[in-house]
């Protein structure tokens, strides 16, 4: 198969969206010779049908046999899995820095994470206030076709701990962004809060931090976090949020 072919591009997109396990399943369906029209609906997983159709269309356009396409997809899945297993973790800090111990700044890491998202971006925060570099990065992400979702606390959920505008209002300028919350009526314990602060790009990069999505949180306060690249943690976090949405624990604002 020639470099830069449509199937190569489609497989690269599919493994990011579906992960190596489901890409292997797609390869198996193709190798089995199943009817082309039935393959996209054969796995009830988010995004599978769309990616399967793209891969099948690319295979047909390139004139690649089922055996060759299946083998190539399995190779892509194996390569992605090996690469994903190479986990890199670095510390991220807000607030004052020191010259003897250089560390990554939360504001810079957060904006870079948003900027590198190609398909899916998930945010979760307790408090939020408009922070223009982040708003600009989110707007650009939506503009290039990234599905951007944020789970935020509400004033009702926070009780007297938060004041001013609703945290969701911080993202009002980002058209096309989905906002979700944890309804108070679905919280088993009184006083429970939406207190997680994470950002996940394409299920492969995750920032976990004590910093809220406010200018104080990402620049002025002393806040600490970890940036995780690779491994299962970013994917599991995204899958957990997706499952909370699917089960109705989280609700669209």
C-alpha cells in the first residue's frame, strides 16, 4: 500500500477515535468478509459506525483487498497500542516559579493541550471564569471540528461556596461547545460537589490539576498537577465521563 493513501489516513484517524481494540475488531469484520453495509452497525460503540464507513470507503478507493486491509489495520492497532503504553508524566504548576527547578506552567500546558486536540476535548472544573487564552484556544478547537465538552459545577450545586455568575457562563463565547452538569437531585449525598479538574485531549493526553479554569487557578494561585501522555489513564477518564453522561448521571445544560 502506497504511503499517504486514503486507507492510511483513514486508519490513522480511526485508531485515535476508536482505540486499538476496536480497530482490531473492525479488521476482523473485514477479514471475515462480512457484507460491507453490515460492518458499521456490527459494533454498538460511539463513533464506530462513522469510522468504519470512512475506512471501508478508503479501502475501496485505494483498491485494497480485504486481507491486505485487515492486516494493515491490525498493524496500525498494534503500533498504536505499543506507543500508547509508553507513558510520560510531568509535573505542572501555577503560581511563582523558581530558576533552580524549572517546571511547566499550568496556563501554558492547558492551552497547548487544547490546541493539539484533533477530535475530542473534555474538560471538567469546579469554578470557571473567562480566561481569554483558553477561550481563544477552545474557539479554535471547535472551528477545526473538535467535539468540545465541559462538565461544570453550578451555583446551586456549590451552595454558598461559589458566588457571582454561573461557572458555565465562562464559556458563553465559545459557540458549539457542549456544557454538562451533575444535577443536584441526582447527588446521593447532600453537599456533594463537582470538584474534579481535568482536561483530556483525544483520549491520549490528560491534565489533572488542583487548578480551576480561572485566571487565578491557572496563573496566580499555587496549584499543582500532572500531565499524562499515553497509557490507559486518559482513555479511562474520557470513558468514565462518557458513561456518566450515558447513564444520566450528568445532564446537558
